[in-house]
C-alpha cells in the first residue's frame, strides 16, 4: 500500500502521548478549531500561521465527518522543529488510487467537492496521508498529518 507523502524525510511518528487528543463528530468542528488554535498559540505560532493551521485541520475534520464514518480523532504535539496535527478516521482515502492523487492537483473551479485536502496541503508546510492500520474492530482507516514548521 502506497501513501501520498509530501513530507520531509525522517519526520518522527506520533509520540506515545500526544499533547492534545480529541474525539469529534459532526456537531463538534467548532471545538476542533478552538483546540487547534490553542495548540498553535501554545507553540507560539504567528497569528497568520495559527489561522492557516486551523483552516487546514478544519477541512480535514470536515472530511472525516463527511467521508470517514461521521467522526474522527484529532491529535497534536510539538516536536523540536514543528507543530504536528493529525486527523484520523475510518475512511479509506489512503488506500484508494483517488486518495493518492487527491490534494496534489488544483481542483477545477466548477467542481462541487474535492477541495479540502488540497486546501490543507496549500496551508501546511508538510502534509502526509497514511493508512491508519487495523483498528480494534478490524477496520482500517486513514490518518492525515499536517506539519507546521516552527
């Protein structure tokens, strides 16, 4: 299984205890945005970068609600050189050929959908789409990781 990778080589995997972990569903995107903005403030990002990060993660969380089983999990942490925020859900984007191409090309102006991943990729310093692996219930999912350099 191949995944879309637009990341610096050697990026660390998720730490054992992320600084932020939040399960969310449809009516909770405002809460997701508040948590992400607070994480950006804690990392001392400039206001513009906090706003960009918040928009990027909101797009990913909305995709989880729309396409990933109606819910997802947000995780975020600081590394020495970056703030990392990931959104995971039960969707199969990372395993599909379409998922491997999404976000790489600018969507057509007349397209009704398909902008969320592309927007996130434009606003992040790095973006990675990975299969989440087998869940406890035997289902697979997708993780999209956004990296903002400090």
